[in-house]
C-alpha cells in the first residue's frame, strides 16, 4: 500500500471515530445554569491558603487569608485577574516568630483551563518576604499547574487547591461569593 493510500485510510478512520464518539471531540466549557456561557462574568473568590516550607528539616509555615477574582467569557478558559493576600497569621514550626512584610501575586492574569471535572491554573506565582530574624528571607514560588478541585463541577460553590514543589507545599480553598455561588459550572 502506498503512503498516500495509508494516509487516506488513517484520515478516514479518524473521521469515523469522531462521528462514532462525538463526546471525545467536545471540550468541557463554562456553563450558567446548565447552558453554555456566552458572556463575560466575574467570580469573587474569598478564601484561605496555607503554605509550608522545610526549614532545618522541619515543616514550617503560615495560614493566609486571600481573595481571588476569576473572569471568563465562556468557552474552555478563564483568567485569575486578581490574587490578593489579605493577611498571614497562625505561623507554626520554625516560622512561628515570622511575619510577612511584603506579598504579591506575580504574572497576573493567570490562565485557567477547563478540564472535565476541574480547573487548572497555569504559572500561579506568589512572592512573600519576611521580617528580619525569620529563618526564611523570601519565598517566591511558581506552580506551573495548580489544580482546582470543584466541590460540584456543574454548580460550583467552592474550589480546593493543592500543590507541591521541592521543599514547599501550598493548599487551601476559595468560596464563590454571592449570587454567583452554585449558578456557574463546567461540563
């Protein structure tokens, strides 16, 4: 069989599979009350983040109050346009005497991709610097992929996130605020 005939046979087989399994060809998208979203929306996401780092062989860290803003115009993407670290407290381990003196989200907006049951944030980067006397001077960490687990993908009210890097962990949750809670989802 010639290369041209093999290619034609392969293309025909792929076309048949696409017709036989149309669900495979469809990506998950944003929905509003079960209908594909086709307008701009903004989700306010208050919540908390815990971060831990290894300091002299001991996991140490803090709990922070955060607020994110996610926007989308439908389809299979969104953006985190704001990530505000309100306050950090409840330090533990070798960081128990530490306080955050500067904090910022870097590289905003962060891209968010819609998967079948969760969302994935790309290049989520947060930089924190600490007081004099803290055994950690700075933490500038980037998660190339941070998965957001949705409590109910079709009617999102809460998102949990968790990521691990070498000697560093971050995890927490955001709640969808106000009338948007439970009206937007993916599918």
